[in-house]
C-alpha cells in the first residue's frame, strides 16, 4: 500500500507543479453551474452590449446542461430539476436571440416551468431578476426598505447587523426596489407563456407566510425609528438612497466589481441604471469588464465564475505540497508565497466596524480582493508561509500581522466567523428573505472554527492553558450534532464540518478518548460506503441533516480519511479502505468528480472547486504516510 501511496502523491505533486501559473498562483475554476452564465446574458442584452461570440458561447454551455425533461439542476441528485434555475436559463436563452420558444428543448423547459407552478412559484431572487428587467410586477410591500440605511449603529437593528455579503447585495437591491425600477429592450422576450393565469399578483403567496404579527410589529418599529432619526419624511428616502449608493461605490475593487462578487456587481449595475446612469457610464462599463474577466474555460466551454478563487487555491495547494514533503525553498513554493504575500490586505474593510482591535493583515478569496478578507483564506495562507517566515523577516512580519488579525476576529462565543465578528443578530430571522441565515448572518461556524484551531495547533506556539483555545474547543463541543457530526457552513456538509472539527481538536491536543471525539469517529465509520469512500448530498444543507449521496467522491473521502487519521494512533480498516479508494479512483471522470462540495446558500448556490480533487487527496495521503510509516 505504501508504494501506491507514494506513487499517487508523486503524481499529484507533478500535476500541481505543472498547473502553476507564471505569477505563482493556481487558477482552477470556481464553478457554480449555469446561473451566472444566464445572468450574464441577461445583463449584456439589457445593456445592449452585443458581444455575439461571447453570448453564443454562454448559450452553448447553458444548453449543454439541460436535462431530458427540459429542466436544469443545481446538482446531480436533485430530483426532477430546479424551477427557479430553469426559469433563469429559459429566460437567458430566449433573451440571447439564439433560441426560440418553438425549439424542442425550449418547449420542454416551458412545460417543466408550467408544471411546477410557473413564474409565481419562483424563488425571490429570480422574481427580483424578472421584476427589474420588466418581466414581472414589483410587490407593493418591501421586506427591506432602503431607509434602514439611516439607522445608527446604536439602534437594536441596523444595516451593519447584516453580514457584509448580505449588505453588498442588499444595498443595490434596495435602491432598485425603492424605485421599482424596470428596464426592457427591443430584444426582451415575452414570458407570458410562463404565467398560469392572467391575474397573478406574483408575490402574494410569498409574502403571506411572513405577514406575522411579530414581523409587522418589527417593521413598524424600524419605520418609526427611521422617522424619528432621519427628520423630514420627504427627505428620508433620498437620503437613504444616497447612503446606499455611497456604500456601493466605496467598495468597488480595482477591476470594477463590487467586492469581487458576480451578484453584488450585477445588482450594482442595475442600481446605477435606476439612479439615471447611462448604459455607457464608465463605472458600468468597467464593472461589466470585471465580470467578463471572471470567465474561464471548462471542457472547451466558457463559464462566468461567481468570483475567482486564486488566493484560496494557491494557499491550499502550497500548504498541501509542503505537507507532502515539498520544501519551502522549492521554486514552486517560493513563487506561490510571493504571490500570496502580494495579496495580503493593507486597507481597512467592513470588518473593522465590529472589530476595533484589528489592523489589516488578512487575505481574501479572489485575485482582485483588497478590502474583503476572511478567516479561512487567512489561516490557509498563513499555513503556506509559516516555514518561510522562520528565516525571512519580511515574511515573518506578514505572518504575524495575519495571526493577529485572526486572533481579533474570534467571536465572543469562542468560535470564528467568515468575514465579521458578532454579526448574528437574531432579529434578522424575522426578515422574509429566502436563505436569510446564509445571506444575512455570519455566525461562528464549525468548519471555520475547526480550521482555525488546526492552524493554531500545528503552526503556532501558545502557552497552555490558553483561554482563546479553550473557548474555541468548548464552542465546538457545544455545537456537535446529536449523531456525532458537525455542520459546515461553507462545505458539503456534515463530512466537511466533522473533518474540520476533528482535525482542529486533535491539533490542539484534545484527547482522542474524549466522548465527543469518539462519537464523531463512530459517525464517520458508519457513513462510509461499501467501496471504501464517502459521499454526501447537497440536500444535507436543505434538510439540515446528513443526506448520503449514494456514491463516493474523492473530496468527501479525503476529508473523512484525513479526519480519522488525525484521531487514530494506528490505521483502522476504514482508513485503509478510504486510502485504497483514493488511489483506485484518482483519475475518475464520472459525475461524482464534478459534484459540488462547497456551498454559498442552501437551495441556490453550490460550488464545484476544480482544485479539490488534487488538494485533499494529497493532504490525506501525506498525513497517512507521515503518521503511520
């Protein structure tokens, strides 16, 4: 077995070295299905930006992902298909002008949409898209009035109680909805065939479930607070819109995008149009170019990424290579570290609002990110540069700044969030927004907390007892599921969370005979498939319980095996079978290889990281070799 392990590690190392870019980074795609491709077509047609080869390429990719029944899916084992995604795809293909309603595949899509309730049953994000492009009526009731921009930080609820990801999407959306803005062009398709009746109000069913006495009282409370604070009623809305506009413009990255995300930039462009900007406004043109620059090629097809993952890929790959024995003075590692050091943040971002003790020193996710760092990318980068920091004062200074920033980002409850401390206001649970817990909150998470502990345990020296570590350990034990697993906010899902928690607890010296650790080991062993691997469905984050995929994936298997290795003194049968699976299936090309293992928002946003099939098997194999041979 060890010879096979060594051979596979050498293959993976060679593959990763070969794929490194000239600037030292790795640019493996960050793929989220076809949603961004569809939105890009709709945006380009709305702006009358007629880049036909580009639009045709996006049309071809969208069409290639259609199911036989006419639908599009978020992931392979989604039952019939996803209604909202199918509406988005159908709309984009029609708007492109390259497909007609009478085309066979378009008729099948239309039938699927009508069978599942038509436009009226779409999710809120699709309805917003349809409304602002003139295909659907705006509601009379807005769950998030733009006037909340005027509430001070001292108010029980204010704009900065929302996560930075939520704020960056909501600021432009609130401008759009406050104006009830709609824009159509001569190419806008007719979607009337997707209405099941001519008298649909569109939003009534959606809002009805949220019109609780508690929510309406809360909204009334907010509105009274706004009027008291903001002054003359006639001036309130214009002041609030100006605050939302300033929020957007102050957070534009060098490439023209808003915090380097597709959705935030997409909404920002429409918000600018709602405020009277020309379609040729320089800000809009640069933003569109920024989105186009997120394009990548996957199997000879063009895909618009939600963002780029260069920093994340590079930090994970560099540290995995070093774990596998590639020395820090190897040119591959040196180039990677030079790239990462050039991406360390030097500016304050929104995180400082809730973290007054912190100073810039973190890292973000994308190639262009300068003001939007996160805990996970920072600890991942710190792993990569730790060895170099031991004998290079410049690297050591950067490393220390990063460590300090992560320290200051720990929540009061002991866990770590993604982007901001203390953004977990439970009042936001009353807001009628789909996926509010993902979109509006940034609480402590098991995956982030576990990986932070793993970094501190393996890459830093700290005195024991240590209150910071003790609080984090307690948080993990307190948030373990009844079955022994942990839920991951950013990965799929319980396997990822359990891997992060176990490797973190082991790194800081928690005894492996601890009842919680033994319970987690038992859960992992019980969820192993007969082929020796593990696989988890994206349905887990929808049902908030472990849902087996029915097949194994390389990434899930690597996480599970690595977790068991971290808490096992000798290789168990489950570890050996998992290692064998990784070697046997290393070159697999079936659908499990592209199954999403990351999530952004339940039932909406799933991620296939193309780098993961190399990173995590290499990490698991190297840890297996180091510990047992």
